[in-house]
């Protein structure tokens, strides 16, 4: 059961994704600075976490810009959220998962359908 604050957080995430997601090198991404704001952490903490766990961020999860900034794809956003340790980051991470699953459902798919589709393409 969702608490009222979680619904507000869900709506804030949905708005941020819609407003801040952009196409970069053919991928939909969100900048690390925007993610820092929603996770309630410093952007330097996000960049440090990414560098410390770079093997968890292949090129389809993240793009590093020439300025040392990061732009994360949907899988990269989910990976990052699992690495951050604050209570707010944990709540935001859970809401991001719900948001992306919600998007799948809106398109008539489930996570299991997506896995089946990818498996069939391999």
C-alpha cells in the first residue's frame, strides 16, 4: 500500500523524467545533475559511485560526456539507485522501479514479457 508521500514522490519522478529526459547519441538519458536533485544527494556523490562501480555501467546504461558528466539511460538510473544508501535514495529507487514498470504496463507489457522478447531475439 502506497503512502501519500510515496504517491507525491512517484508524481515528482514522473514529471522529472518527462521534463528532463532527452535524446543523446541515440539514447534517451537523464543527466546526473538532475538525478542528484531527485535522489537528494550531491552530484559529486553520484559521479563517485559511478566511478567506483564502473563495471556496473556498460555503454547502454550510461554515457560520459566530455565534461566528465554522466547521462544515464533507464537501466543506468535503476543501477545507480541500487548503489545509493540514503533513505530518500532508497525510496526514490523503489519509485523509479514502479515508474518504469508502470510504463511497460501502459504499453501492454510486463517485465516478464520484456524478458521473453529479449530472450527470443538472442
